[in-house]
C-alpha cells in the first residue's frame, strides 16, 4: 500500500516541489544507506576529522601542489606497495612474532651490551654455528634468497 504525502511550501515552484518529492522518495527507498552514511559522518566528526577535511577543502590548491610533487607521489607509491606486501602476509604468524619480539629484543640487547667487554672465542663461535637457531637462520636466509631469484 502506497501512502501519499503532499507538501506545500510557499514560493516553491511546481518543478522544485516535484524534485523535492523525488528526493524524499529516494531517501525513503535508501533509508538504510542514508542511516549508515550518517553514522559514518558522526564517527568522522567524533574523532575530529571534520576539521581536517574542512582545512583540506579550504586549501585545495596548496594540498594539490604538495601532493603532486614527484617525491610525495613516489612516497605514496611506496606506501601502497608496502601495504600490499603487508596485506599478503600470514596474519597469524605476524601476531605470533609481534608477541615474541619485545622479549627477544630485550634478550638480544642484553647480549649485545656484554660484547664490548668480552670477546668471543673461536670455540664459542663454532658452538654457535652448530646451534639449531643458527641452522634455522641459514635455512631461512637461503630460502629467502632462492625465492628472490624467481
């Protein structure tokens, strides 16, 4: 069942009144999309991005001149390639590495700080080379280099 709505606004021509009615019909049809857009705009406003957008809008010539510089375009291209690379990595492995990294960096730094005072003996080096970690490092490096050749 279709309901009828009549709106009369003084000074509005019949053509503009018809356009307004079509707009209201479209809003009624696409109400979910409109509601989602309002939520997005509220989110943008809540994080303070509206000021940034207004500033960019007021300074479009300056922004365009800055963005169109060769260096900035190269940087954006590199950023896009980096994001593409990161998006193709295994996220579970990255999460695991991210969890272990702070502890591993701390351990490595503690070992690093010892060596200005202490020299490594030849036997210590040979033992290190025979360790499973060193073997894993060499295997990982070799696999990476083989993969890069393809």
